[in-house]
C-alpha cells in the first residue's frame, strides 16, 4: 500500500526524519510510537504530501504522492481539528466529504447510523457548528469522517487522545472491524502504548527521526515497548 | 496579594506581538499603519487649528462652538456605529490571569483602562485640543471652552464603554436600539428636533459651567455599569466563552443541482454567512455598490468618463475584489485538510472563479438604479461589469495565490486590520485590476470617442473569457508551485 524509499527531512541543517526503506502492506494496522519530536507527524505529513521531503520518495499504491494527485481518492486522514471545517454542522461536513468521495446524501444518512453507539448521542442532529463542539467530540466526528466512501488508507494522528474511556475502547473495535471487513490500511500514531499494541498488528518505534524497532505485535510487545521507554 | 498592573498587561501584549509568527512582516505592516494613523492625526490637527479660522471667517457673527455643537449629535451617532463594527474589549487575554492571585477588581480595571487606547478615543482629543487652544488664544482664556472640551471627551469615552455593553449584552443592545428608534421618530415626526436639543444642551455647558456635571456623571455611570457587567462576565461560561450561534443557511440544496461544483460554492456561501470576518469583508464589498454616488452626483465628473470607469469597476467588482483577494486564505484554517482531499486545484479554483463571476453579474444587475444618471453612466457600468466578469475575476483569483497570510474566520477584524494581508505583490496587482481597465477605456476613447472606449473594456473582458482555460492553467501551476509554502504559512 505504502512504499517509503530512503526518505529524509531536514530543517535548517537538522535531520528530523531519516528512513531507509519502509513498506506497509495493504490491510495492515500500522502503529507509530515515539516521544515528542520523534518524527511521527512529520512522516504522516510526508505521506500526505503536506511537506516536501529533502530526499527520497513516497508512493501510495505505486503513485508517487509528489508527482500525481491520484492517491487522494484512496486516502483519508484526520490529524487534528484543522481537518474539520469549523463552520459546518457534522452532517454538512459529512455530505461535503461524500461529495468529494462519491457518496450520496441518503447513503451517508443511512451509513452514519452504524456509528450511533460510537457517537454516544452527542454528535448527530446537534444543530451546532463543529467549531462549537468539545475537543473529544470534534475528534469523534473527524475520525468517522475519514471512513466515508471506504478509503483504502486511513491516517490517524493520536486518535485516542482527548477521548473518554468508553469511546477509546469503541474506537479500537472500530479500527479492527473496518480493517477486517474492507481491507482498510490504518496508520495510527499514539502515545498510549496499551491502546496501540492492542489495535495494531505492527508497531514501529521512532526516536529522533530514526526507526529503533519494527515489530510484529505479540503478547510480549507491550512489555518490550514499556521497558524501552522507561529507560 | 501582588498587584498586576496595566503595565504588566501591556508587557504581555508586547511579547504576544513579538513572539507571533511572521512578526517582522506584521511590524512592517504596523509601521505602515502607523504612518497612516499619523497622516490622519495630521489631518485632524489641521482640522482643529484651521477649523477655528474657517468657522469664524464663514460666519463671523456666530460663536464657532455653537456651530460645532449642531454637528455633534450626528458625530456621536456615527462614532457609535463605527465603533460597534471595529472595536472590541481585550477580554480574552484575561483568561490566564483568573487563576493567579490578582483581585478581580484589578483585572477589570486593566481591561477597562486598556480599552481607552482605541483610535476612536483620540479623534476628539486631537481635533478639539488644538481648536480649544486657538480659541483661547484668539478670544482670551475662559473656563467655558475647557468645560465644553471636557464634556465632549466624557461623551466620547462613554460611547467607548457603551459599545462593549451593546456587543456583549442583548438587553443593552435592545435598550440602545430602542432609544435610537425613539429619537429618530421624534426628530422625523414631531416638531421637536433631537439634534437641536442636543446642540442646545452643549451650548448650555459652554455658557454655564456647572452643566458639565451631566456628562461627567454620565461617564462615571458608564464606567461603573461596565465594570459591574464585566465582573459578572469574568467566568468561563459567560463573557469568556465563545459565543455559540444557531445554524443559518442550512438549506442551500439549490446548489446541489450543479453537479461536481455546486457543493464547493455552497460551502463558500456558508463560509461567508457563518463567519464574522467573512461577513465584515463582504459587507465592505457591498458598500462599494454606493461608490458611484460620489461621482455621478457631480457634474464635473460626469463630463470625464475615464473617472467614471473607476466607479463602474468598483460598483460591479466590489465583492469580487474584497472576497477574491483572500482566496485561498479563506480556507487557511483547514487548508491541509483540503490538500489531502479528492479535489483538484482546478475544481477548487474554478468554483471560486464562478462565485466571483456570479457576484459581478449580481452587482451589475443591482446597479440598475444608476440609470437615473443617464444612459452613458449605465453603459460605463455595464462595460466595466463585462470587464470584471471576464478579466477582473481571473486576475483577482491570480492575485490571491500570492497572499499567504492566514485569515482567522470567526474573529472580528479591528480597525485597519484588513490591511494585514498587505504586501508588495498585492500592490502590483492593482495595475491589471484598476489601471489596465482605465487604459483600455481611455486610449480608444481619446482617439475614437466614447463608444470605442466602451468597446475596449468589453473586448478585454471577452478576451479574458475566451482564454479563461489557459489563464486558469497558469494559475493552477502557480498554486502547485506554492503549495508547501502556502501550507506552512497557513499552519503557523
């Protein structure tokens, strides 16, 4: 699904990301962990072609993200609240996304009902703008928004932060189900080691822009990560 | 308790300014604005000094103060309206102070004192101080001039606080609105003239000193009522909360019929009606519709069609220019989101272009009442409209690509803040937007007459339409080239 070839990103002489080859196969739930400044968001921004790489290239489904825009129909992302349009209601935002991804209004109205338990009655039919939602509810709305039109690749930055415990558990199930049912590839970054080991089947640990560990998740993974971070 | 003074609060504001992204650019803009303000101050100073001599020369038998008094009522009314649109209290900056050991009384004092540093509060001082000095020198010193001066300052400062109340409390807004309606009704439908009464009151203050107690009392009352109101507002769920608005413009399904493009235009219309900043800018654009009244009403201009072309361009292109210069900055708050969505630059740009072209069409239709000033005026407006429709719109779109200062959508712009996106490149674009149309009118007009001038405008507009595709290609390339740069400055 994603091929990273020898990519690096430098800001005024300082290397913030330096990856040799990295391949993420389809339907993988790929977890990215690391302390602040490890380069997680930088990697996501490079994949989404929001910043320019200093060297190397990234391809989604063999499409070089820098040269063509054809990866956009396959991809959805929620990085932070700036991925919402603050002056729309949730429904209007979803219809907008539906327009972009070829899903009709009535299909969305029907589809969105599946997420009622995830929304906990706080999102739909609120008659208020997204900018007036709480941080947690904005996040819920944004995450579900990425699933509209069944994209092949979903990028989520810190999806568990700001969510209440119930929603965190529901989100984990949601990600697993979507990946299983539709073969969606998930890229998830998180500071919460428990959540990320539970939901992802592969974990990459970044530190100062370099890959330290690249492991397939087993029952030992959490311990391994915890021991790394406690040093 | 340690005290936290106005000075400390100013220091914080200073840091906020110098540590903001792109503060160097902002500093340059501030300096330019500074010059503009200095210019205005100089004009007002001249008005103050010269005002005395002009008034005494025009009507030597009258006391100039009495003449000014007849205008004061209107001045205060206009002052209040302008302040309403451009002035806001620096309340949001007090949030971090609430948890520190600073008495609320002091916080309130800080907020109220700092609100005095508004441009509008300086106007009467700058105009009237020199006037009063000249008056005292020419007519001999007397207390009465100065009590009159104090009275006006008191009234002006009172309106400084009223505006805050009107902005924040619906009740006060209703009271003020009701009062205005009542006063207007009195002025219009009864022999009583409110403005005259006001003028006589001001005369009285000038003649008998102790009347000055009334404006002084009014100021005291305004301050204390604002302080009291503010004290109740210093909670997160009251004055410090963001105002939640009801949803407007939910039914714009009409646009869905236009497949592939309609939803983008629908979104832009929601952007305009649901965000304070956008509404402000678009309102300015709408005011340009009245631009013609300055020129068409004066015979000397009616005989110079080249000047009229200017008005034609502004009348038909007001919205186009004010809205268009902020494309793509309007979408700056969620630009990264747009950049990874399945929408091509081409589609995005076309939707903005069509919206601008549509606005030109609407403005041209609305301007029909100008036909009152004759067929020539109407022809000029129509020709300018065609120019803006075909050529102006696409040039405006192009100019936006060079504007990478983000726009905060739901925050009111302060006076002069609309100049924050000022840049040299934007200045250069005035050439094709305003100078070029005047040239394509003037050159054929000078050699072959009025109709050829019109043809010049229309022809250029049609050329723009004809080559729209090619021009859009160029703009699209520029956007591609500037993508990362734009993203990084929007995300600051």
